[in-house]
């Protein structure tokens, strides 16, 4: 997974509804398609016209890209400098207007949001309006197109260049929307085309794809297959399910869970060592979340939740992360536990995690058994291979404590190994700094394990699907 | 402490002229701009005489005054509004208070029923009433909060001043309109569609002389010089509302479009901020007024030709401005249908606003008469016979915006069918 380098890249993101309205004179489908195409062509002309305005959100900056009019900035302003004109949300409203200092490290600073507007005013004098009334049984089509374009730009690129590329992307998106609209037209029913961004491995980077709103992922496999071909992506993992959509760094996650806390950590330096990590995104589940007091008994549940979040966020399953109760019920349903287990505070282990993953997500897992913690030091190759081929978080339990393994740093020559551990026993708030500085998410040596206790590792296998 | 009204000297002159006339009680409207601190009164106009109507105080008379106010308020560009009512009467000020109270409430109700814009939190809701005794020339000024049905009269300060009209700024723009509305088989309120459009205008970003200022900021910096004409150009940036409509195709019986441009103008006293608000409200009003005017044209024919495609086009009346004498930049406006001459405009300015205007005074250059493409359709001017000779119609025929559907308008519009 290639992450955006916030040091050198600014994302310009243009959003704004565009209204598609057309009156199809005929009820004939072909003629209606023609009318729709004409309306899209009108919209494309509109965004190329002098009326088109890009407004930088939370700032006084207005840009008429087709007239080359830039208010509050010059066309040659580097994209990076635009941040100085953007007001941040945490300023007290009505208070003094201070501007945000450029924050190169902060991820939130790397996206410039713009909204698409149309200037309704024109130089006059002009002709007074005409009201026209047509009476004919026909179809009226009205849709609000959720235009959403994103382009990556170097910090030192000028805003003029950036806006030029945004407009190109916008025109392209309108073509894509037209195609999607016509493709998914069923009789006289239309589906609103919805653009989604996906961050693909280089050299593709950030791409935008238009899907029909409301059509579930499982009905769009043919379209995804085309996309995999177009971008030369492997056919064994999803890249274009909705859950794979790129999450912009300045947008908070609505569920409140931290994503991938490990990315801020520095990798351990081992002689000839390589780092093998979980692929994609997961959320950090730990004690005391969701108003559940599971301190002292819920660690394996939380580790399982983290694994489930991975499968959901990679798009393999649509099922949301199961609660403790749902996990317990699943174990009752598969015949592993008595009914009284539901609502109890009993621990579960790796075998139960395997059973629940199978029952609730349809995911199979391999179990790796070590009779003594000290043996884990020699499991470098197995673990490295797991992260290479599966890339899923591993749940490890056994003797006493359950943990999640997110990766290993392993030297093939010396056999030296470090484990990237996500600890579900954390009871505090979602504070990335505390979590990474106090080692709740951190690299551990082989001595981290109880050298004499036995361990079971649950290695979830990702399905081969797109 | 009551409100204070700063009144243009010309208004005093106008009112004294009414006082010196031998006629009985005379009512009329007070026109100007209100602001949080104080109001500025720039014009007064008497209620046109009505042969049939009864004396002041009757409900017919109240309706007559309100109808006058409704039509006058259509003739006021942004920033100007009907502020209240005056009465010149020999009766005691105390005795006329009930009449005046009823009049301002009735006037305000009718005017606000036509407004498509959303009132702001800090909009002034006090309306002024003025009683003048023609003998003693004693003037009593009271205000009523028209949004409070139980409100009682509050004393207010009425002060004449010269040059009240002279230091106003003008904000103007031309705005293009492109509305397309389906004509449903059953019922859909064109009014609702206009409201959606109005909300889009209200949400729009207003740029004054190229600057995107905060919504409540004043347009001027530094001291305003008197008698220097100040004009600003507004630009309005709009975006549709984000909706999530799943059913995007609907069957319809046709469609109505309104396309073209309007000229909008708002006047702002030097102490008056909210240029953007005034301009946006004028944009909304001038469009709504014209659509209403077109749709409320009376018609005698009521034919429907079902089954065949029909398209008719109607030119919306164009906006014509008339300067207010001796007032610097201030002007009022009226709407000219394609079959009307400028003399009909001057007649209406006389009747509605008691203004003596020559045809040369009128500014009809801001909007051009639309050219209608003849190939597909036939443009229809409304014949002179269909327009009443006097602009002020009997209030009982007045149109209520709330019960109006396009279906109901069909008698009007289909009176002029496509000739093919």
C-alpha cells in the first residue's frame, strides 16, 4: 500500500452538486438517452464557461478558472501557500480571524477542499426572461450529481495548474457519469452516478471511478473486473469495492476508532532485516470501548474485532464488526458453547476466534501452535510469509493474554525478529500519542512472550476475490 | 426608547400638500429603509382614490390600502420597502390609532405573503404609523410590532432632515435565470419550485466588487462623502442543494421553463450594512413578482387542446426604472409588458407612487425585450384588451400565491395557442 507522502503532495479536491435536468420529449428510450447525453454536454459546457467558479472552502479565495481570475491569490501562488488563507474549524466563531499556519507535518493540511459554484450574474444589459410552456406527455429527469474530483499536486505547483487539472478531471468525470448513467438505465429508471476515489499502488495512485448509487458491490463485479484489467491490478483482492474507497486525511472517521495507529512508528533496524506488515486498513479495538466494560476478560474479543474490521475495511465482507454478544451468540450457534455463554464474561481463545471468523465472515484461518513462548522466535519465516500472502492481522492467545500481531521485522540471515503488537488491553481514550508512546501499539522483542507458556496463533486467510 | 425615523424633507413637503387639500381623511404609505438602529423614510404616497370604496376604517378600505401596498412594494428595488402607513385626518390621533393599527397589520400580512425570501433574525418587525392633523399640523408617530398580534403602540421619534436620500450606495447586477419545471399530470406548485430557486439564491455567495466579504459586513470603509454617487457591482455564485432523490425520472404532462436575465438593484443608506441580503432579496422579488404578474393576467378563454404537442412562449415583463426626484441615486421600478408603452409606465408611477415622471426620465435600458425564436413556437404578447386600464385592481380579484398551481394557470396560458 502506497501512502500519500504528505511532505511533498497536496490533494486538490473539488466537490459540489451539479444539477442535471432534462425534459425528454419522447418516452422512447433511445431518444431519452440522447436527451440525457445532451444534458451532460450542457453541463460540460457550463464547467468550461466563464461562469464556472471554484471556491476554496473556509477561505475568501475564489477562482474563475476559465477567465483566469483569482481573488485573494495570484495564479502563480503555490498550492502549499493556499493553506495560509484557510481558516480552521477550531477557531472560535466570530472571534479574531487568524489564519492557519502552514503545517507540513499535519496530515490534515494536505487537502485543499474546493467547492464548485456557478456565477449566476453576467455583464448586462441582457434580455428579460421568457416563460415557455410545453404540453406533452413525456419524462422529466432530475438528478443532483455529486461531483467529486481529486488531483494530486506538488506543493510548489501553482494553483493555476492545479485548477486546470481539476477542470480536466471534472470534464472527464462528467463523461464517466454520462456513461454510468446510460449503462445502468433500466427502462425509465435512472441511478445517480456516484464518484469514488481509490488509492491504488503506484504508478496508478489516486483514481476516481463512477459507480451507480444504490447498486450493491456484489452486482458490480463485472465492472470491477474491467477496472482491474484497465489498471493492471491482481485479480485476487478487492480494490474497487466501496469499502476500499480512499479516505481523505482531513476527514475524521465517524465511528471514532483509530485507524492503523502503527503507521507513525519507526521500524526497528535489524541486520539485513525486512519488515512484513499487515496490508490495508484496520481499526484499533481495545478494552472499554463501545460502553462495554470488558476489562480483564475481553482482550481476545477485541483482537477478533480488529481482525473483523480489517475484513470489512478491505471490502471482503460488508458485515460490521461484531459485538461481544454477537461473538458469543456465534459460538453458541456453531455448537461450541452453551446458551448461558451469551452475556457472560468468559474468555475466548484462538480456536474460538477461528470459529467465529468462519461462522460470521466465512473466513478460514490457520492455527499455528507453539508449546512454549520461546519457540515464537523461530517462527519468523511463517509470520513473514503470512503478511506477504495474506496481510491480515494475527490473533495470538494461549497462556494468559491475547494480542494482535500486525507485522514482523525479521532478518533471514541472523534470524533476529521483532513483533509489531497491537495490545487490546488498553483502557484509555483514542489518543494516538499515548497509544504509540506507551507501547500499546509498538515493536516488541521475543522476550515479550511468556517463554514457558503455550500459544495459539490464529492466522486468518483472505478470500481470493475482487 | 422608541425607534427613530429620519425623514427626507421632500416627504414633509408632500404631506403638507396633502394637509392643505380640502378633502377628507387621506391615507398613504411610507417608504424607506429600516435598519436595527433607525429607519430612513424617503417617500410617501397617498392611497389612490377609489370611487366605490367606503370610508377609512371599513374592511373594504383596509383591503384597498393593502392592495395598494402590495403593488407598491413590487415597485421598490432592493433596500426599499413599505415601512408603514400615514393618515391625514382631523380626528384625534388617539381615535385613529385603531384604524392605523389595523392598516399596518393588514399591509404587512399581504406584503409578506408574497415574499419568497426567508426573514432574517434581526429583521426589523416594527411598522410605523403616522397621524397628521391638517389643521394643527401636529404629527404623532407610533410603531407596532407586526409580528406580535398583541403589540401595543409605542411612541417613536419622527424627524425631518434634508439630504436623507443623498448618501446612498447602489449595488446592482444582471443575473441569468434558467428554471425548468415539470408540469405534472396532477398537481405541483410552481410556487414551490420558485421557492427552491429562491433558497438557492439565498444560500449563494455574494461577491461585492470582486470581494467575498463576510455576510454581515458593511460594504464601505472610511467616511462616506455626501453627494458622491457610489455604485457597486454584485456577483452571485450559486450551487444546487445536495439532495438524495432516488427516483430521478418522473412522468409529466410537459414542462415550463423560465430563461433569460434580470437586472437587480439595491439601495443602501450609508449606515446600512447587509448589502448582500438586500441584493439577494431584490433578485428573488423581481423574479417572483414577474412570474406572478404573468400568471395572474386575466383571461377569458379556457380551451385545452389535449394530446398534441403545444409550446407557447411568453415574455416576462421587463424592469423599467424611474429615478426618485431630488434623491440622488434612488429609483423605483415597474414592469413593462411587451404590449405596453412607456406612457403606461408613467401613468402607473403617478397612480401608485404619486410621482410625476416624464417618459424621458425612465430608464428602460437595463433589460432588453426578449426575442422569441419563432420557428418552433409563437411568441404571445398579451393583447391590450386583456389588461385593465388602471393598474390597481379591485382587491377582491387579487391573486393568492398559496392556492396557485400551474393547472390553475392553464386558462391564462392556453388562451394563446401555437399557430401551426
